[in-house]
């Protein structure tokens, strides 16, 4: 399985109506001050040396842009990250709990928690959050990516809001801009000059910038790149050596040379 299903949209299509108390939903009459803040869009994909995880910087409340400097790719330990799509307040609290849990296990057991153990921990938090998710006040659909030390390989997993876990063999996407990105990734991985897993670090980073720029073109909740304000997506690389953040000083020339103008 190489892509994520939009579970929230599936529930809406089947007639489920989320709670609108303060959610700013359609017909609720709620304005920006009462709408719930949501963050999108995130993606993860394999490249030659490991996994790239990226997220745009925009957080919205209804049709209002609340913040354009949100970090949606959160480092949990030196070998794993969680990218968040949904309600940041809930997602950040989950990330803090996971980070503390992984650190506590490492210090008490003198070894890292297994990759399977980390997956179960993420799923458990999502299942405990089901009531808030179905009420429309705390839905989170994250991507978990990390390096499995025991098996010597990097892996991508995505979740629905109920805690169900799915492995993204080559890539995973989540958030309101995900339909655009999912289609492009499928095309590139199937008919591109090379599969995603064969890309170099520079090629994968350039691809991530292009994908989020495309998503921003068709989805108002996705921030994309704001070159004038020097705002670029958060991009992290996961390899056997650990998690590495791609600095803005590296993203800027890639965007200017290979994204902002046709090459």
C-alpha cells in the first residue's frame, strides 16, 4: 500500500456529520475566532539513502490563515519523526507524550524502544483520542517515519483518525493538499525516469518543494513556499545516521534554481 485514504472525507461521504460546536463547520455560523485551527499538508517518501518527510507551514481556522510558520514535522527521537495533519493542539500534545515515552524507555532500559513498539505507541494515542476526533474537535491523521535499527531499513506508516495503521511502501501523504500530491507521486513512482527510492537527496528535496508548491496551487489551506518572506517547508531526512533537518540555506537555492523557474 503506497498511499493514504482520506478517512475524514470517507466519513463525510457516508453521511457522518462532525460536531460543529466551535468548529466553524459549514452552516455553523462560527467565525474565525471560534473555528478550530488545523494544519496541512504533509508527505513522506523514500529516497536513495532513507526517507524524506516534509510539511508546509500553514495553519488555518475555517477559511482564515492563522499562522504561516507552523512546524508539522516533529522529531520524536534521533531515528523517528511524526508529521501532523489535523488539529495542532492535539498533535503537539501527542508528540510531547511520545517524545517523553521514548526517552524514558531509552534511559531506563538502556536501549531504544523497538520500531514496532513506537508504532503501537502512536496508535494507542490516536485510539484514546477517538471521542475528540469524531466530535470534530481534535482529529489528527499523522504520518510516522523512522529507521528500524533491528531490520536496518527506513519505514513509513500513516494512520487514520481512529488509530488504524498502514505502511506506505514508497510514500504516504495526509492533509487537505494530499489528493494533488498523491496523484503526482503515483505518476512519478510508476512512470517517471526512476522510482522514488532511487532519487538522490537533492532530487528528493527538490521534488518535495515542487509537490508542496503544486498542492498550494489547488488547496488554499496549504502554504507552499513564500519566497518573499523566506518561508520554506520543513524538510527532514531520516537515515541510519539519524534525523537531519534540511536548512533554509539549502532549500532556498533549490527552490530558486529548480522550482521557481522551469528547468
